[in-house]
C-alpha cells in the first residue's frame, strides 16, 4: 500500500539553508541566543570529573529528586 504523494515529499537535507537571503535556518541543536545565565551559572559550578564514570545502577539520587518534585506538585 502506498500513501498518495508520499514519494513526492522532498527529503530533509542536513545543513541546507533556505534560498531566501533574510532567513537563517538553525539546526535542532542550535540556539540563536546562546545559553541562559542560569546555564552559565550551573556549568561554572559543575565538576567535569563527574563525567568520568557511570552513575549508580539504582539511580537513587535521581529517584529521590523526582519524588521530591512530584510531592511538591501534588501538595501545591
């Protein structure tokens, strides 16, 4: 079964820019404004050595943080 017109759709071309001169197309991982001040602050206090190893398998810290957030939302 073929969907009508499916073969007529032009495929996505990574990195291609529109022909219009006043438009710049950003890719999905790009941001015209850069990171927010909060991101700069978070990265300034981030210990890159944490990236050397995998986190624990039980993800206790993540589960606790998510649980705290859920409780906060339910109480709110």
